[in-house]
């Protein structure tokens, strides 16, 4: 096996191990697109791990700067290089992967390191567009797309909207864990609206706080539903396999969102997740062209 094949295989192994939800959709793609998306995911996973790791903030910022330099240096990796960079370097010209979008991801993770509070929903959306909408645009470059009807949103805009929907779902799913780590992504305006003063109610709400926290979670889940409705308009602009990939990835997250919205108190005691068979069922329906 050549170094390039080894590198792609390494990226696919990372994706299979780490992308607990996304890989169910990624594996529906044709092999060339699957390899390219795994290369992009493996790099993005590396960036996320920097932000979520336990290193001091100064070291995280240094590693993010290093990752930016690696992106800028693609094309000069050379033999024996980092397998993730070798694969990404090969996939980028093949599919026109927008490296600027991966740069936006790095900037979004830098925001995680420097700032973990958002006052308004518009500020939160700006963060979501960097960490998830950017990945949607990377995926779209690999999928390819048809032109929309005149006056309709472009595929890039819809991919961005779908990325926001996925990230909002992530935020709701992880609200308890994030609060325990000192991170509160839900907007300050919304916290006050529902009588949630700070992060503490997400960890161990008092009896009088539970109702407000659950109402807040339902309110944000309803917002995320509207972003899903807009973002899923992307599917008709894609070919069959790419559309199935999006339906599978988004379908898994949408089912999570529905579960959170129906039982908001669950996010206060556990990380809501789907079982492996349930994810496989969503992927099978996606391949058959059925939304979940």
C-alpha cells in the first residue's frame, strides 16, 4: 500500500472511531468522496480535540496557530509526512476543498478558548457558522451540487444553515457537560428570560429552577428545528449518494433534537444519544430516500 493509501486509510480509521454520528452518513458516499471527507474530518477532529482538551489555554492557542500554518503549507508536506495532512493535501485540489472554511473552524475553536459566553442568539449563530457551517461548506465542495431555482437560497447558504442546526443540537445535548467545564453557550438574554442566572442549574437544578431550565431547552430546540427545516432544502440540490449522506447525518441529529425537545430534563442528568441499531436504521432509510 502506498503512503497516500495509508494516509487515507488512517483518516478513515479516525473517522470511523471518532465520528460516532457522522460516519453512518459518510460511509454511504462513493469511495473517492468518502476518502476526501474522511481526510477533512480527521483534520477537523484534530482541531476540536485541541479546544476540548485539558491543556492550558496558551498551549491550545499555540497548537491552533500551528494548525493554521499547516493549512497554509499544504502542497509541501512531502513523503513521510503527517498522514492527515498528506491525505488532505491530495483531496483538496481534487474536490476544491475550501481551506478558508477549515480556517474558520480554527477561528471558532479559538473563540472557545478565549470566550465561552454569548449575550445574543445572533452572536451564538456567528460561532455556529464558524465551527459547523464551515464544515458544511467543506462537505458541499466534496459532494458537488446543482444550481438552485432562481431566487432560492444557494447550496452554500443551505449547507451553512444545516451546520448551524447540527451545532445547536450539539449545544443542547452537551449543555450539562459544558456547564461543568465552565462553558455556557446558550445566550445570556435567553438565560435571563427563563430565570436561569448562571451555569449551575444545568449541573444540579434546584426544584424551583427545573421548570425554567426545561422551558429554556425547549425554546432553543424549537429554534434549532427551524434551522433544520431550512438546511434540509439542500438535499434536492445533491446527487443521490450525497443526499443520502446528508439525510443520514442530519437525520441522526434531528432525532436527537426531537428526543431532547420531548424530554428536556434528560440533558440535565445524561448525554442523550441514539443506539447503534437506531443510527443504522436512520442511515438505511436515508439511502432509500426517506427522511427520518
